[in-house]
C-alpha cells in the first residue's frame, strides 16, 4: 500500500497510529469521536504543545548546534545518530537517525494542527457559544504548522536565497488532511514560505484582542516574533525590522541580575520569553545531552569559550558547580558545561519544577533581527548599533552609553552583530541555520572532534537527505541533490 511514514495522532490524547502526512482510515472514526466536543479540542491543543516541546527539546535544537561550529562532542559518549550529523555523514538509509526523525516529528506537528483546523470547523457550527475558544485553538494550530514547515525547510531544503525566486525544492507544505493513499510531492521553498506567512497572519487575526503574556502559551506576540525571523531568512529586511521592533516594544530584555535564572530557574524567572515550551513533568532531552554529571555528551568549544570576557554574565552559563542535591559523589566539583538546560536545584522543593524550559522565541533574538535588518537593508546603522549595545551592556554590566563599537560601514557592523548573536543565542538551536541562511561556510576550531573541519557553502550536505523510508513509500517524493545515488 502507498502510505507515508508512521506517526501518532494527537499526542497525550490518542494512541492510534497512522500514515505520515495523511490519516489512516482506522484513525478517522477515532478522531471524529475525539473531536466530538470542545474538551477534545482543548486536549488536542495540549497535545500540540507536547509535540512542539519534544521536537525542539529532543531534536531541533541539537541539529541547529551539532551541525554548526561552537559545540564540542565527546565522541565516546555520543550516539552514532548524533555523530553522523556532526560529521555531515547522514544518508537516506539512516532510518533510525535524524533524516527520519526530524521529518517524522515535524510532520506530526503538521498533522495534528491540520486535524484541529479540519475538525474544529464542525465544532464551530455545533458550539457557537465557544467560538472564542475554538478560534484560539485555530490560532494555535496555524502557528504550530507555520513553525513546523519553516523548521522543516531549514533542515531539508537549501535556504530561501539559494535561487533568485526561491523556486528550488522545499518540503511538503501540507495544509489539509489528505486521503489515506495520497502521495504528496515537495513544494517549492517559495510556496512553503507563502504558507508560513499566511498561517502566521491568520493566527494573529484569530487571536484578536487577546494579549496573553504567559510565555508557555502561543500568542499573537509569538506569531509576530516568528514573522520577524521568517522575513529575516527571506532577506525581507523591512518587514523583519518592523515585526522585531513591535515585539521589542512589548517585552523588555531581562536584566543582568536575572539573566542566568531565566535559563536555570524557569519556574520563577520566565524572563524575556515570548514562547518557551513547558517541560514540567516531562523531563528534558537537552538536560541529559548537556549534563556533566553522567557521561557528558557535549560542551562548549574551548576556543569559542575563550572569546567571552571574564565579566560577561553569559560566561556563567558555561560553568556548572555541583549542588548538594546532586549527591556526595559530585560535591565540590566544578565542570565546564552548557548550563542553559541544567536547572538550579537549590531552593526548589518541587522536583518537577527543577526544569529549564527551552526557548523557542525570546526578545534578545528580536534585537539581533532588528539590527541585522537595519544594517543589511540600508537602514539606520546608528540605530542598529544601539540594539547591539543594549545586549552587550547587559552582558558586561554596563550602561549602553559606555559601550563602544568599532566598525566601518554596514559590513563591519554586520560582523559585530553576528559575533554578538553567536554569543547570546548559542546552544539554543540557531547557529547552523544562521550560517546556512546567510550562505556562509562552517569552519570549526582546530580542536574539533568532528571528522569534517570545514563545510563550504553551498555543499549539498547543508540539507539532510529525505529518508529512504519516505522515498520508498511515496513515488512523488524527490530526493535532495547529492543524495540521489547514496
């Protein structure tokens, strides 16, 4: 039978499995019953959040950093799956690795979002008194689908700028619930981005006057922040700057005094979060990935760490001091580690609240988007420089007026922006995709443990292959160049 890869529908809610981009007949009656009332819709919303959390915490963030140039992997402790990404040796046949997992997990989000949008229409007719609730869940679904399609393009397609009109292969921009035997071709990157932009703008319209500021909920502000990111990737600098500035005006930067806590004590310090996924009771894949207390998998590259000055508060996030709660075996020990996902345990009586909720969108990124868009889009360089001064001043404990930036022209300022961006957003899943969207080479330090020291853009390995299972199941699926004979 023609079917795409197996997914589970509506995480936390349904256990029946179906085909990858479409819905199995067996699952349809189950889903009809599940969406019989608004309680099912609310459960589906929770399931959607769970899928996004698992996708980022277990897969996407790692891909964005392991394939980049600022991380060091301990090969003896690293799975073969991650080593293949680190060495740029992923193949279509890696059906237990990232070519399969990132595709599968990304489309789980799309499928669940499409089910909410499809079955929710019936609820609108049957329960008009719950229109606001239903529309809010439609907005959640539009945001989630846009996020997933955007991220899938980052992984499996060359960047928007690869062709002049973005006509090169993207991913499957699935915006409906297809039939059981549907075979779906890849859309162009342009068509994928058109769907992304449309979805985010529909979500903003549906949120209406809702000014939700709990960062563990999708909101209109999160849609605007993601639009800023998307427009930056498109090099639509005017829109990128406008949306970033709108978000900056709504949410302030976290102060220096709360900076470390917003990563390591998420329950008390949501900080400058626009959207971060709630890991309460779920554990954390990134915590295990970074932890120095077991078999440490990854740490910061030493040469990159050396670029942080001693008074930079961000450097505190790369030193782990064992706490009493870690046990006597670790007492008094100090480790170099990536601490953005290692919670502070002291003073937190509820163990489930010892968590580090991964950021998907935060305000600091908006400062960099705004600065880069002004810098490269012919805007006000002084204003762009002020954005970077604000970030650097917080890091160093100074006033922005005391920060000097030495540059000549837009190119010089752009280099400073990218250097500061790498320090601020490191290990949050941006770095590889930043290099890729800008068409830059990946150059690792001399001490890297990877077998690939340099990857020159536009090497075909900037995109992962479509997995062999997907290729075999879907006659209309097209493999990425460079992988067709592998």
